[in-house]
């Protein structure tokens, strides 16, 4: 029973990672184009996360979920705050550039979907094999995610950054 809140919190943290991607893409340009607005938006995101965390903790405790609230509320609040941040920063960059901005990467969505599928399959194992969920499941989820990102998310230039530099 203690494992379930932790697994749910990790799931929300994966959602938060995916939700943060568009903000990261937008922020790389906003740092140069609108650094003060970018900073204010980042500070607002932190404030929203704090407020949502406190609100969710309160609501979950009132709803009778005190144990799960401590694990899940901060992770869910982070996912929601980062989603808001991504939308706002992407829209600001689009407005500043007067161009359509492609901040969602299909490879990231694919990798997340594959990670969820692998995780779901691992969780279907019998409860007597919980150790397999941890020993095989966690590395399996990470490996599936990384393979999809490496194969479909990185171009030749990106892969070159990870290669060992040739001795000269």
C-alpha cells in the first residue's frame, strides 16, 4: 500500500517533465528576447506550484487521503504549474516572434506513451513479484524512454554531442 502513492507521484513527475518541455524550448529564446518577463513568469510558476500544493494537500486531507496527499499533491501541483508555464511562455514567444512555434516534440510524446505502456505492463505482474517491478520495471521504463528519444528525438547533430571526441 505504501508503494502506490509513490508510484502515482512518480507518474505525475513524468507528466511534469513532459509538460515542462515546451517551456524549455520557449525559454531558450525568451532569455534573450524578454528576460524580465521570462523571469516574472518563472517566479509566477513557482508561486502557482506552492499555492496548488497547499490547496491540494488541504483538499486531499479533507477528503480522507492523508497518506497519499503527502506524496501526490506536490507532484500533481508541479505538473499543473509547469503545464501553465509552458502554455504562457509558448504564447509569449509566438507573440514576440509573430510566428507559429513548434514546442511540442512528437518524440517526447511518443517516449512518454511508451514509458507508460512499459510501466503498465510491469505493474500487471503478480504482487508476489514486487521486487521485479523495481529491479526490472524502473530500468525498463527508463530504457524504453531513452531509446525512443535517442531514435526519434535526436538528429545527427544532437547525437554528435554525445559521441566521444576523437583524439587529435
